[in-house]
C-alpha cells in the first residue's frame, strides 16, 4: 500500500535518550527509562484516509497487552483524536508530511507517541478533539519544534501480565 510503513522494532532508544526526551517534554514518565521496549510503530501519509491504520495498530497492541476491551476502545479513540490534530489543517511550514505512531512499554506503563507535521494552530482547551483526548487519557503532552509536532500520553498497565 502506497504511503504506509509498518515497522516492528526489536530495540529501543538508550535510557539516556529516553530520559532526555522525557526531560525535554517537561515531565518524567513513570517506569524505568532503561527498561523501555518498542512494541510497534506505524508510519503513514498525514491524511485522514490513513487514520484507520493508527486505530487498528492501537487495538492490536492494547489487545495483545491484555487491556480490558473498554480501555482498548478508549485508547483507539484517543489515538484517532491525537492523529486528527495533525491532519486537521494545513501544516505550519514545509515540514514533514507523514505521521508516526509509536507504542513503547515502560515498566508498568504503555507510552503512545504521535509525531507529525505541526498544524498551523496548536490545539486549545476549547477544541473538541483536545477536550475528547483529555477525557480519554490523563495529561497528554503537546510539543512543537522546528515545524514538527509530538503528542505523548501514557496508560498504566496495572494487572497486565505480558
């Protein structure tokens, strides 16, 4: 399929890289940074027609982790809303035209990261998509740098055995 790049990853960035990213994001994510495992990532053209790929990847990863079906559904919707923030309008500059969604397992946590072209206007608390995202996950973090945007949120994996 044109515009699609599914990448299973068997290695993760170093602990120092993870710590640096967490500090740059303004918060420390729970878990041991050195214990990060990349479960999956999906990259695709930053267009709404490709958002089902992000939803499908989210359902698959969260299902494999053994999350309850209600949380699987909530996270699927959260990832959809997160991706939609990047494809809702024209990008701020001639930056990247691709979206990437990564699923990383930290000790006791699932971290979901969405990277893509920064929209011309960042989300505000009044935006319906941002309000919905905040209702589905705690403390999503939004950052824009050099024409690229990153949105990160985490999900606790209490009671998950995998």
